[in-house]
């Protein structure tokens, strides 16, 4: 079973299949802004919506931490353009 974990110490959300890291959505952060700079999932796990779940976890954590997100990576940009529910955290 795939689990999505927020790892603030590594500035990312990560996807794990048991103990194996299979993907991540990483970001740089300042006091009030998180910049999503990379989203990647192992090609063997493609097509399962894992990348979207990784971005969604960063969005949820941004809401909790009351910060805005600047989506720079192409996948995150696409997710933000397709999901109006992310507008509250979009910078």
C-alpha cells in the first residue's frame, strides 16, 4: 500500500511503498512562501495519481502552516491550474 508522508525536515512530501521511497514533491521555503520545485514518481508507479497526492499533501500542510505556494515545477503548475480548490494557497 502506498503511503504519503510529509517530511518537513526534508522539505518534501514523500511516497512510500512499504519502506521504499517511490516519489517526492520537494519545496524550498521561506517564512511565508513555499516554492514547489520538483515532483517525481518512480516510473514503475506511474498512472496511479501518486504525484497528485504528493502535491495535495504539500497544499494541505501549507494551509496548516498558513503559507502560500509558488508552483514552479511543471507538474505542480498543472495541478494548480486544474484545481481551483488550491487557489487559497496560490501565491
